[in-house]
C-alpha cells in the first residue's frame, strides 16, 4: 500500500501541523507558512491583523499544513520550500447526498526547489493518510490542467466566465417575482451561510465552502486585492411571501472601464425564481451596460434566461473541480443513480487505492459495490476498463463516460457499457462546484 511516512529527497524534512487559530505572534510557524503560500501565488504577503484573520479561517476549516523544510531548518523562523494543506469538507453528490472529501489546497513549491519530487511526496502522503482514515475521495481545484492526473485526479466539473450585455431592454424570458433590495454586506453574516447551505444541497458537485467566504460576502476580509472597503455591494431577493431566497454581491469596475461594468462576486439562489429575480435586478441597474461573472455555472442557463440569448457571451471556460476516488465502494455508494443496471469496472490506479475489478449493481437508485470476485452470480469479465482519473472524472455525472470512451480514455469490453454507465450516473440538475479552494 502507499506510504503514509514520506520519503523526501535528501536534505529535506516534512513537518505536518495544525494551525491553532491564534495570532501569528503566538503561532509563528503557521504565520510563516501562510505568508509563503501567498508568495507562491504572487500575492502580497499578509501582515498584522490580516494574517491573523487568515490563520483564524485556516483553523475554522480544520486545515492540516504540510511544510517541506531544508533539513535542520527551524519552522518557526525559516520558510518552508514546499507548502500543502488538506482539510475535510462534504461534497454534494446529487439528490441531497454527500460524501466527505479531503480537499487539497495551498500547493506551492519554491522556484529553487521545483521538479525534485516535493509535490509528489506531499500529494502521495496526503492521499495515503486520507485513505487510511477512510475518506472516500479527494478534491482540488488546479492552477494548470496538466499537473494532477498523474496522481489519479480527473476533472469532474467546469466553470465559465461570462459577459452579459445589459444595454437597452435586457428582458428576461420567464416571470420575475418578489423583490430585490440592497443590503449592507454585514447583513449577510447569518443569512449568507444559510442560503449557501441550501443552494449547496441543490447543486450536485458543490463542495461546502471555506470559512473565508463568510468574510468575503460581509466585506470583512482584510488581506488581498478584494479586501475590505473595495466597494462591495450586496442585494437579497425575497419571494412574494417575504422569505429571503437568494443573494448577490458585486463591485462596480470603475468609471474608467467601458462599457460601464458590474462584476458579480458571489451569487447564490435557492429557487429558480430567485435566480431570475437576481438577474433581472443586475440587468436593470441604472447606468450599467455590462455584467460580468467569473464563477458562472457552465450550464447555459443564463442564455435561456434572456429573451435575446446573444446578450450572454462566454469569455472563458475551464476545468474546475478535480476528484480522486480513494475508496471505490464508499464513493460509489455515496451517490444516488438515475438508472438501475449492473457493470463490472476494471480500474487501474498507479497508487493502488482504487485498483481492481469492481462490480457496480444499482437497484432502486442505490448502489451495491463489491470486488468482482465476490459478486453474486460469480466473476465476469470487465465491461469497462479505465484509469482512476477517468472514473473520478465521470463520478459526478458532469462528464459523460460515453464521451470518454469516444475520446479513447475508457476501453469498452461490452458494447454499450459506457453509455449505460453514463445513463446511471446522470444527474437531475446541472453539475457545478459553487466554490473555489
Ligand atoms: C506545481 C508545483 C507545485 C509542482 O511542484 P514540484 O515539487 O516541482 O513537482 P514534482 O517535482 O513533485 O513533480 C511531480 C510531477 O509533476 C510534474 N509537474 C510538476 N509541475 C508541473 C506543471 N506545472 N505542469 C505539468 N507537470 C508538472 C513533474 O514533471 C513530475 O512529473 P513526473 O514525475 O511524472 O515526471 C510547482 O511548480 C509550483 O509551486 N507552481 C506554482 C504554484 C502552483 O501552480 N501551484 C498549484 C496550485 S493548484
């Protein structure tokens, strides 16, 4: 089995530790770690209360930091040359079912120490520890699409950036009801998380969000380019009965930007009517000619929302949530299925966690998963043969197993098996991860 005791290149040492949540003055090792992460992403290094706030969020998330140091370095005074954090949050797998995911974040390696196997050691160790603890799967969002497949991750969701031209009468196709009102961002302190949690359970592929989101929507984040007092607006939609159903936060891009633009920061709606009302509000703001959003679902809902669908333009689209199954039976049992059926999957996994022949039998939308040798009716040859990265990619149903067969990533040993798997994994709502980490 993969090692939980890492073997690092010579001259390097690993320290795994949990930030205490106390200020950097009392937890200097965690403070230096966080500053090094920010530097790794070319962000200004947080100091003072801004740094203390980030340490508080890290503790609230339950993060474990893994820092790689030069042998003999003192982690309290010397910077790590590699950083990595892991923490558990639920992933919504559809139809209000959730599985625990080990989230991986804050991955940086110092330019002087790249390509010596630091990331490989940190990742393989983290996955081995998570697997030993029985966590069904791991998840991350990637800076580049070519790094993580080698560790068994597959891209399971996409996200897009959109521009909506709201000049003139940007009419919506459907009915608009209730009212949308500007609020102080601070008023989202209790309402924001409550509405997020409900939207999360309506959106397959959503991961419970990090503690810092509370700071973003209430405009209390101290560090970074979108810190406090950088002009955040918040608006809440109430239905006709007066119940809050969704909210949006946004910033004005400034009078130097043409056309006059609003940039959506966060938008969460718990009903379709709330989505329509929030977009009607954004599209009809006085003086505003364009609305942009970098975290839009990749589901074409916005195009259908407007009478003139050409008002909506996708300016960028990329992979978003990457998943890595560690425990195949627990992961596959941890979601509901659109169709019944039985398939044998031969899974290849260089790290061993998911490798083997697995019998997936779905009845009444519930899966039973056992090693193929233990399946009722005896062993049968595999219907499909695939790498764990591709099984992880199709797991949520946002990527089609039939499409991966056509791409030559999944081998089909029984005709129609990939399409059958795709049908079983299909969701009743578009797959989207509403958060970044
Ligand atoms: C990405 C990064 C963490 C890699 O760290 P590293 O310690 O140099 O990686 P390793 O030496 O362990 O490499 C492991 C494997 O990944 C590959 N790899 C590493 N970085 C890669 C990249 N950016 N693109 C493609 N492959 C990459 C290596 O070639 C190696 O492959 P191999 O063993 O199959 O030959 C580092 O380059 C970095 O800090 N980048 C800037 C911050 C960043 O992008 N972080 C990722 C956030 S999601």
